């Protein structure tokens, strides 16, 4: 997401590797922290996934970021990345059952928060453009 947001803010093309149909699931930091705190307070053992089970294609994420930024950026495709999983989606059923936890921040709201943060810190050396 940093590369997509930085490129959209700069009005540069966003590079999607492969066909862009590979999926990702993004979890807002506030949801991740809430899930981890719930897990830390719980009396449970074994793995518990904290994440967002809602998937979105990489191409759709790039399109959403361009739209939310209001950018004239385009999408260009690069060669597929070796070993890039086609699907990334956590099973959060244990987190829901054991902790009563599910993410609550909607994708566009989380993307907007991320865009606002990057826009405010764009001059930082840590923010790609």
C-alpha cells in the first residue's frame, strides 16, 4: 500500500505486478491492535489469526486508492512476482469464537486514513513516492 499511495499522491502510475487478480485482505491497525489486546487478555492457547477476511484484488485496491486520492494516476502492469501467493486471506473463525473479535473498519475508511497519513508525512524519507 505505501507504494500505491505514494504513487497516487505524486500522480505517477501505480505498478500492479501480474494480472492484478491476486487478492489481499487489509486490516486497519486499530482493528489489529484491538484483536491482539483481546488475545493477550484471553486464556487461550494455540494460534489465533487476527486479520481481515474480506479479500480484494490488487488491481481493485490500486483503483480504489486512485479514486480516493482523486489522482490522475494510471495503472501499469509489471511482470508477475515469483512466489507471490494468488490469495491471501486469514481464517479468523477462532478469533471470533474465542475472543468475540472481528475487524470493524471498512476498506475505504482504512484506505482514507492511510492516504491522509501518507499525505501528511509525504516529505519523510520513510514514505515512498
